[in-house]
C-alpha cells in the first residue's frame, strides 16, 4: 500500500466522527469541518473506483464513464444542497470549484514543476498540445459566454421575470450538454490522437488501480456504489450543518460557497495537479484542472438545472455577478499561461496570487443578494 493510500485510509476516520458528532448535536462548526474532511477521502476513492472500472470496460465506455462521473462528489453534494433549498450556495460552489481547479490546481502544478526544474523551463507544448490548448481555451471562453448571458439579459431589461430567466436557463443548459457531448466526440473519437500524450501514459491516482493492477469488476462496482451511498450521508451532514455554521462564524454564504466548500470537493484534483507538478507532468496537470472545470460547467451545472426542475427547487444560470467576474478572471489568467511554449514557477505564482486575491475579495464582499 502506498503512502497516499494509507493517508486516505486514515482520513476515513472522519466519516464516523462527523456522523456521530451530528447525531450528538455538537457545534455546527465542528460538524461542518469534520464532514468536509470526510468528503476528501470519499471523493478520492470514488475517483479511484471509477478509474478502475473504466480501465476494465474498454477505452470507449471507460472514457465515457470517467467523463460522466469524474466530478461525482460535486454532483452529489450539490444535489443534496439543492434539495435543501440552498440554491445560491450551490451556484457559488460550482463557480468556486472551477476557480479552484484553474487557479489552485494548475498554479501548484506550474509552481512545483518550475521549482524542480530551475535550470530550464518545463516543456508543455508541441503541435498536438498547442491544438488541445486552443480547444480548451475556446471551451473555457464558451463557458464564460454562457455565464455572462443571463447577466447581460438582466442588465439590459427594465423588468425581467424570473420565469424568463428559468426558461432561458433550460435552453442554455441543453446547449451546454450538447456542447459537452460534442467535446467528448472530439476528444474520444474524431481527434483522439491529439489527446494521446506520452506523459499521460501513467496516470496519477491515489490507489493501485491507476498503476495497472486489475481487480474484480463486480467488486469495484460494489465499492463505488457503497462509497457513493456513504458520500450521500456525509453530504447531508455537511449541508445540515452549513447554515448554522455560516451564521455562527460570521462568514458570508458567498465566501463559504465559492472558497470553503470547493476546497473539500476539489481537493482531489488540486492534490493530483500538485503531484503531477512534482513529477514534471505539467501537461497532465493542465488536463486534470481544465478538464474538471469544463466538466463542472458543461455537464454538472446543466444537470443540476434540470434536477432543480425535477425537485421543485428551480435553479437557473443567473449566477451572482461578482462570482461570474471571478470566473472570468480565472479563465483569463489560465488562458494567458496555457498558450506559452514553456511554463515556469513564476506563472504558477501568478495563478496562486490571483486565487489569493479573489479569496480575499470574496471574504470582504457582502453576502449575495439572491
């Protein structure tokens, strides 16, 4: 067993701890913290088991499985919170997860990769990488356009009924899902050769599944289902303690949703990017960070819009204006470092500084106005 596996097994102790503390009605702040820590290993094992199953069912179905359940943690936590009526927090956490992946994940990778290769910058680009980088940049820009559209409609309308915003969101969500499916077709079928990168041949993960050790398929499916069930219970504890935790700490819902919750949910991607950076696999880190953000924006968010419709908790794409601005800044900074032919530690610092600036701004910003 690797050190990472052992670390995650030790962190699983927070699962029973958070459930017990919640049952004993302990301080919501403590319950929220322990539930957040419990989500980290559960998210890692969910990703592990998904990857293990994908490695056994073939590249086509496996790629689709990873593309669909790669952000299962964010999906489960968001559905639980949505069902509880915390729509604004769900919206903020979705934006926060994307911002954290782009700025923290990629920032750590570039910084660690650069500091370990001081004599020469780390190569991250050749003909195929350049094409993939342009595609990813265009997809990120598309996401920003979709996020800005409801705000633009609202600003340019004297009186905009919420029903109009919801109807627009349903159409836009359908277009986002269609774009996501086309992205999968492009990356997995028509232009899969562009994504067959040498440095990605050995995936980074938290379990031995990623190192090629095969296990029983039914066992992994059972483990994935069991982990998902536990994750649902922990998510309910997290959401139940969220409201009181916000009230007792004095932090705003905006800061909690954009900064705190994504740290727990996106911890797996951020740590993976850091490991890739240490191993000088910056391009793999970029794929993890940008791919996860695109999946949240183009798959998880539209699914939640339709889930809200089914649950009777209408959710639309009219995000908090300041949050959309923060997402736009993250995309701008990410695209500014990705097209370069070389990466270095300073570019990583720039991304980390940008995240620190945004975190400070969200902490000082008044609560969302709905």
